[in-house]
C-alpha cells in the first residue's frame, strides 16, 4: 500500500554489501593476513604476486556479483544429501 505523494529515499549502503578494496571485507582481511604471514613471517617474497592475483580475481568476481562469496560459503556449508 502506498500513499500518494509520500517518498522514502533508500541509500545504496543499505542495499549493497560492505566492500574493502573492491572485495568483501572478510575476504580482504583473510587474504591480507595470509599474505602478511607468508611475506613477513616466512620471508617468502615469491608468494606476494600470488596473493595479488588472488585479490584481483576476487575483485573481478565481486564486480560481476557482489554476493558471490556469500553464495559460495553457503554452498560449501550445505550437506551433499539429506536423510529422509
């Protein structure tokens, strides 16, 4: 039911997921932490390009579908079959 002449504006921040550097916040924190652990902790500088490529791939997937990682996590948590 709508009332004529009455409008409510909805901001984009209420309808879009929270992103950090173009990827979901949880993924960015996880990727950054793993990258820091490998590069700083293990001093394996050769892994830095791998994490950059992973981040760019995640940003591409997020641009296509902002809820890609939420759907992927939900899919991974589901059981393969349910007993009847």
